[in-house]
């Protein structure tokens, strides 16, 4: 089949891994920089133009690897392919929803998947009451569209929580407030979902003096076996967000595992290294089994 990987650079590790595995299995693969795609609407048929000149021939499949910086344009390009009948391993809707933690948690909560107690608001007058809704400090304050642990704060006292939240609201920064799951012990779980299966999972552990387990913040990973409940949470989360492929993150609380976020472009480097699983190959095999190629 013909596959486009939408990625800003061919040098990104995960992009290379998928490219190589797909080529190895005999597919025609191109890496397309979605930031160089223009879309022309208004004629009979919309056109996707690449690098200002060539009109793109539609592939059988796209694999969007859309980063945070150009998420909106990336999702619009994905949508254009979708409307042309191309199978995408991440729906444009799913990419947009997963990007925002509040949208994700709203959908999870609505569908009864377990999440940490969460409050979102923009009202500076009721900060104290918002904290009380979560049982007071310590609490977690997150940027709604944070990334790699850089937008997550642990406020240990009510006093510091109030001043941080106040600053965020007055600078129009979208945040959410969340109960702090102390017993998660600087660890989180990443489940890599492909279709209706979790095909690999790892535990990430943060540095000793950091509650965040992000590998970008110096954390490290190891292979982990999920409970059947965790598998179900991960598979359903990906389904609710219309993401055939997703990285679902959970933390282990006393009352069970809680979903914290879903990634529509889960990286391969960390998880393949820590688990020894060949995820790029599993992605390509999933496409072979599920995508109708054009004649
Ligand atoms: N409610 C919580 N209680 C305890 N620890 C938490 C909680 N929420 C997040 N953490 C820890 O902080 C880390 C970062 O949080 P989160 O994954 O929500 O944001 P992020 O990694 O910045 O976002 P992204 O993955 O989109 O870049 C988590 O991996 C987890 O270890
Ligand atoms: Mg995270």
C-alpha cells in the first residue's frame, strides 16, 4: 500500500522507525511535511498542494505525527485527507481533543472512565472554593495544553496554590486543577494501544525529588504488565477519542488506576527501548490488516 507519514522532519526517531519498518514490509512510503502542505478550497474538488507546486496523489493511508506547535494546521491537513477517503491512524477530531487535557478528561468522565478529581474554571473570585472542591492542598495545577511535564505544577499549600492560580487566570492561561495522587509515587504508566489491543506498556519513574515521571524530565522507564482494568481503560480511551493508535497515560491510585492523558502521536523511542517491543512493525501490520488499498 502507499503510506504518507505526516511529520515535520524525516530525522525524527519515531518517523524513521515507522518509515523503515513499512519499507521493509514492501510498502511505498513518503514522509510529507504537513507544514509544507497547502490546501486549496473553492473549486469542484479541493486540492492538497505540496511545497507550493505538486498536487498530491492520495495515498491509501496516512500516519500523522503531528506535534504540539502546529497542531491546528496538522489536524486540518489530516481532515482533508480523511474527506478524500484516506484512512488515518489518528482522526483529525481525535488529534484536537487529545491535545487538550480538559477535552480529553470531559470525554473520559462522560464515559465513566476513572480520572483524578479535576476542576476547571476561569473565575478568579472563587479560587478558594475551587480548591475546597478538591479537598484543599496539595494540588496539581496543569496547563491544559502542557507538554512533556513542563506545564505541571505541584502546589503544596493552599497559599501557594491560590497565588499560582491567580497568576494563571489573570494572564488568561488555560489550566486545570487536580487532586494530587501522592501514592502514584512519581510513576505513571504508558499503554500503547493499536486497534483494540494494548500492544506494549511501560512504567515511567521520575527523579527522586520530582513528582513528574516524564522521561524528558530525566525519568526512566521499564516494561510493565497491566491489569485487565488498565487494559480496558486504555483501549476504551483510544476508542472514545477515535484514535486507532494512541498512547494512554495512567497513574496508579489506591482506588485503582486513573487516566491522566492520551497522546495521539505517541513516541516510539522510549517505549521500544525499555520494552524491546517492535512497535513500528506492529503499526504497519495493523494497517495491512485493516486498510483497504485502492485498486
Ligand atoms: N494528579 C496527579 N497526581 C500525581 N501525579 C501526577 C498527576 N498528574 C500528573 N502527574 C505526574 O506528572 C506527570 C506529567 O503530567 P501530565 O502527563 O498530565 O502532563 P505532561 O506530561 O506535561 O503532558 P504531555 O504528556 O501532554 O506532554 C505525569 O506523568 C505524572 O507522573
Ligand atoms: Mg504526560
